C-alpha cells in the first residue's frame, strides 16, 4: 500500500511511493497539440530537404586523412561520393528524429526504434 507523504509511516526510500502511475495526468495545451499534429510532416520535410536539396559543404569534401581507422576503411570501401552521401543521410535521419522528439508527434520510444 502506498502511503501519503504526511503520514508518520511514510518511508521516502520506498520506491513504491514513486510509481509513474501516481503522477498527475496533464492535458496538452493547444500549441502542444498543434506541434504533435504537424511534427510528422515537418520531420519528413526536414529529412527530404537535408537528403535531397541542401548541400552541406563539410560533408561533401571529407579529408580521409582525418578519419579514424574504421571510418577510413569504410571510406575506401565506398568511395568519396558514396561515403559523403551516407553521412548526409545519417544527418537527415538524426535531424528528423530531433523534430519528432521535440514535437512528440509519435511516442519517444517509437522514434528511438525508428532511428536505430
């Protein structure tokens, strides 16, 4: 049984007192509902813009001498153009995941599973 904080038998070290079910349910405000509503399309747009439209200079001209061992092996395997394209795709995925996390368009655990 979970006791009240003012009770003399209340034990602050009992983890049963800190269950997530005890947290109050809060309704989303109008702005938060709009963010969740538009988060998915904004994430898709962010992904497509970064992947297909925006040119990112520091990812287009990668110097292979500054890469770590594993990245240098991958660079040799893929070639300069495909290696840069892969890095741009990873940045696009990361940016769209950030949009999904901020807007809470889908639950956070689903966003993290999609990114994985």
